[in-house]
């Protein structure tokens, strides 16, 4: 099962036979907070709480906070 993002891509794509993630041009590696709220159904507060608890990875790029897509998928209990 994969979540659909707001652009029609998926959070996680298909796995190769050796378990590696297959690249896909429409997949996103990270989401803005607002997009992560949309695709996950979780609130902003919950996302930040999970980040602070160490259960969700976020990165800052040029002052912009992004949610790691694989981490979000893992938090939701979805398999890639």
C-alpha cells in the first residue's frame, strides 16, 4: 500500500529484488509540513511531536523544514 501525494505520486515506490528502493521520477523524497499533513491525515502538532520524540525525520534546507517521506511512511506503519 502506498499513500498518494498531492501531485499524484506515491510516498514509496516499488522495491527491487534486493530490497532497494527503485527510483521513480514522480516520487517525492520529502514533504513540506503542509503536504505531510495532507497525505498523512496527521495534524501539524502531531508531526512536530513525533519529530521531537525521534519517531519522524525532518531536515532543514535553506531554512525550510521538510519531512522525510520514508520516515513518514514508517511512522504510519506502511511498508515501502
